[in-house]
């Protein structure tokens, strides 16, 4: 089992249903584990979209990205 699988299991265990993410090359293992989960994945196109959605939808999330 990969570390990213443990991260996804934790996200599921705290009853999060939707994951908003910004994909990048350094997090492909995490994205793969998310895709193999029961979570509803909502991709963002760029950082500006993610921030706009966070403000307008009044939700808390962390957009993942490559550093």
C-alpha cells in the first residue's frame, strides 16, 4: 500500500465526500489513489479557479499542486 492510499483512507474516514484538486506532476500518486476511491473528484483548471470556487461556494479545501 502506498502512502497516498493511507491519505485517501484518512480523508474517507473523516467523511469527506468531495475533493477539489489541482493536479500536478508531483502528486500523481495521490491523484491515482483518489481516482481509485469512492470520493467525488472535482478538478480545477488553475489556482485562480480554485480560489474563486472556494470563495463563492464558501467551502474549505486545499487545492493540490506541484511545488
